[in-house]
């Protein structure tokens, strides 16, 4: 649960930053779609290319399966994954 709470906090922060108008420089894809042209909030899901969404889902899945797990099973406190990261 602690991990999911941290993810939610990052999501809220990301929404606040993009709503404030801060964007990454450059393009989001090879077609020339700029980061500045992507709306904030849920409207972004309609504009981001499917390959980009698949890439984000694959990256989060990789994090869940490799980095964000309790390797030894003897964490001393919630959030102590004992995975050297």
C-alpha cells in the first residue's frame, strides 16, 4: 500500500506541473507531435500515441516485477524492499 500511495502522490504532482504549463522540450514521437501540444489530465490519453502508452505500461510492469519487490522477504518496515535500490 505504501508503494501505491507514493505512485499516487507522483501522479498528482505530475498533473499539477503539467496543468501549470510546464512541459518537456522536444517531440513526443517521430511524427513531430510536441510535448507542449499534449493537454493535461485525462485528455492526454486521447492524444498520446498507442506505442507511447504501451511503453509506459511496459516500464511500470518491469519496475513492479524487478525493482519494486522485497527480494529477501525480511524487510524491517513498510517500503523496505531490500533490493539494493
